[in-house]
């Protein structure tokens, strides 16, 4: 059953998704209040500068446009892939600190962990009944995980993770989910579940909106070794890293033998990645930064990047340290977020019970 290699049902070709995202951006600028965004991360440790200039900057932008943004800390998801959850509380609080330091404002946006919202998790029951094993099995993330753990040793929770993700999105009836294009199959399955629920239980007035993916335009930042920036590969510059650690990581960064610095992401991915990161810090076009460096070589580029990044992150790191020293505040942010999420989830679950004829 895991060999199904069909494209996800109804998945749009990337061009159509791109086009739709452009339309959505225009709608966001016109009427941000119409949108509710659900997005989140697994609490697997400190967020890094790839997150900061990518997904976090995008969330802050949406928040500042006036979108109702809910940020989920996907803690149940980590129990499928870590040996001991003993470090989870520290990782979760650290993630809250990273969010706030990056500009997510807990007064306007809702930060919560999905293990704390039981009404959300209860939606798994009806949702699981609406999809087949084959449909879940052909989700690319599930397939990858299945392959990497060597088959049927994968936990059933990991297997049903796309359905859990659908519950994360639908519990608050979010209509927009910022994603990378690799995440579109998740959105598609979420839409299928919404559509089937509506068809089965609420045919006259569709209850769940079919959420849309908003493709992120944020640049992809690579790690200092030129591969995907990821904590597990020890190639990530954490937002919270010290200035010395930052300098050390950049000193180690992979470059190439050409002395002239240019911005050519296809031909020189490693050097271009460092140029891009510096450009993002300096808020200048990467081509200009490269031209200015000219013959300065890898050493000159690394010096510029180290200074630019440490400068850019200084206020954020200062705030991050203050927050880390105030765990009571971080807990109160989570508690408030949980309360709001639970209020929303309770209304949804009650409606769902009503529609499914489970209200006695
Ligand atoms: N899968 C996401 C990650 O690995 C986290 C996540 C869980 C999520 N549920 C979600 C993201 C719902 C967007 C929508 O980081």
C-alpha cells in the first residue's frame, strides 16, 4: 500500500498554485481581516536565521497586515521522532521566546501548543473516518518517513500525521496556510477532509472552509555547508547564537576557489547563500552586495556577513535573552494562547457534534 506513486489527488500544478498565491497576496492587501492563518513548527530546538528571514518574517508581515494569525507549536508531532521528551518544556518555551523576539506579538497573534487543546485533537476522530489508508499513504511526508524508518516500524501517529495537521488547520477554520510548495499535498488532504465533512454532515451550508496554501516568497537560506539549513545537520545559525558562535559558524562556511565575489545562486550556491544572507541583513539587493565585495574573496565576504548578521540580530538577541530570563511571562503567553485556541476549538467541536448528530 505504500508503493502508490500517484500525484496527490487534486494537487494543482505549481504554476496554478503560484498564480493563486499572487491573487491571494492582492486580496490580503485589500482585506486582511477576511483571513485567518494557521501555521506552526515542531519544537525541535532553537529556531535559526533561515526561519527568521523565511517563515517568521512572513508571519510578522501577515500579522502586521491585520490577519488573525495562530501559531502552533506542534509538540505532539515531536513525540513521534524523539527518544525522550524530557527536554520538551525547555524547547517549547524557547520557541515562544524565538517567536516573540522575531516580532510575533502575543497581543495580536495566538501562540499555543496543540497538546493543550484537547478539542482540537478530538477532531481527529471524525477526520480519520473521512480518509482512506491509501490516501494517507501517498502523502509525500508520510512516504519519506516510511522509507527512512524502514517501513512498517513507523508509528501509527506518524502515519496519520497529515490528518492531525488537517485538524490543526480546520479546528480554527483557518482559510490560509503559508507553505512551501512541498507542503501543498498536506493542504490538499486538508481540503479533501473539509469537503467530505461538508458533503456528509453539512451539505446545505458548508461548515469548514477549504483552506488555501499561500506559497512563501521568502528566500531559501542554506546552511553554512551549502545544504538545507537544519538543526540536525549542525549547519544552522540559531537566532539565539552568541556573536562568537555566529563568527565561528561563518568562518567554517563552505565557499569556492574563485576570488571574485558574485551572486549566482545556480552556479555558486554556497557563496551566493552567504551573499544573500548579508543582503537580507543589510536590506540591500544581493547583486549590489556582491559587486561591492568584488575581489575581497571569501574572507572579505565572511567578515562582512559576520558583522552584518551580528548587527542585525543584536536587538533581537537582547530581547530574546530578556524573555528567556522570564519563563513566567513565556508561560503566561502560552496559557493565554491556549485559552483562545480552546475557546475556538470548543465552538468547532460543539458544532461538529451537532452536525454529526452526536449531541444528546
Ligand atoms: N508540520 C509542521 C512542521 O513540521 C508543523 C505543523 C503541524 C503545521 N501542524 C501544522 C504547519 C499545520 C502548518 C499547519 O514544522
